[in-house]
C-alpha cells in the first residue's frame, strides 16, 4: 500500500530553512515511487519562503491543520475569527506578552516580540524574517479575518497559568518551549489535517508522520506509522514506532529507506 507522508518543517524537513540534499533526494524518489508527500506545519502560509512551494510537493498543511493545500489549490481554510483573535490579543496586551498575530496572508508582531526575535536572529537567521513583519498596531479589521493562530512568549510561569484561565473555550494552547507556545482553534491540529486528507483520498494511502517536537505529537499519535527524528524531544521519541537519525545526519532519508519508500 502506498504511503501519504506528513512532514514537520523545522527540525524535520529543514534546519534554518535549509533542506538537506539527502532529504530532497528521498522525497523525489518517494514521489516517483507513487507515494504522496505533504508538509504538516504549525507555520502559517505567509511564514514559509517561496522555495518551499517551488519543491512542488503534493500538498501543504499550514497553521496546525486549519489551512490545507492540495498542490497549490486551497481545500480547507478556517481562521480563528475576528472576535476570538481580538479577545486573545487583549489578553496578550493585558499581561504584557511578546506575541505574534499569525495570518495566512500577513503576520503581525508586537514590539516585545520584535525585540526578542532580534536577539534570536543573532544566532539564527530565521529571526530576521520574523522581525520584518508589521507591528500589531497597524492591524485593520480586514487583517483580523485572516489570523490563523497566535504565538506567545512569556517571562513568568505564573503569567501562563493566568492567561490559560482567560483564553476563549474555542482555542487550545500548545507549549513548545518553556515559556512559549501557540494558540489555535481547538478542533484543528496536525492530526485533523491527516484525517481530512485520508478522507479526501478515500483512504487509498497508509499515513506516515515524521516530527521532532511537542506540537507534532497529535499527528504522530494519529498516523498509522510514526517516526521521530534523532534530534527530537524525548517525549516525541517515546510515542513513535521508529526513531531515525538526526536531521543533519540524513535522518529523513534513512526513515524513507527504512520503510521502503525509496
């Protein structure tokens, strides 16, 4: 049975937005063998470089499963909604958080987060990409309509607990660093993206998910085959069927080879 493979981006498919040559080779060969390859990322559509689209994968799942493309045609789109987006933003301002309002078309960032990302960019060039986003104070009504999720970064553990109690019941907070996380619609995640596409393709493919971090856990638990990168978190490795090598040691290629995709 052919596979439909779902790849996380950062730490799995690429590192600092650079894809290992062995991974490109593996994907090309797997597609030639009749398997389908999808990106399944927490990033919104506007936060990925054009080079990702140029790879002509079979599809792209953005914003933790709330925006899905088959090739370059959008087949699912569910933003947070204006009311929820504004309500969360007010909470972020109340607690003086560093945050980003992440949209399908454009992402907005507040000054605290811009300062944080500027520090991050000294060691990681991806930070330069994020600090170029416009300020949240420039948001217009139309901009709120396309917000897919909100990323936050906190200084104190006690602030997180207070914020979680005030969030709208329609959303879910997923932690991906000690004091950082993302807020998304509760009914969408990386697992529902797989489920949606399984139904779309009438269950003709066996699902395989590959990831490295906490926000990959829903898709790894759901997929019929789950693979953790060698550089992944321990909590991810514990739940997976197979642990491959690190991203910079041909981990993706080795995973494809292990499961006979290539």
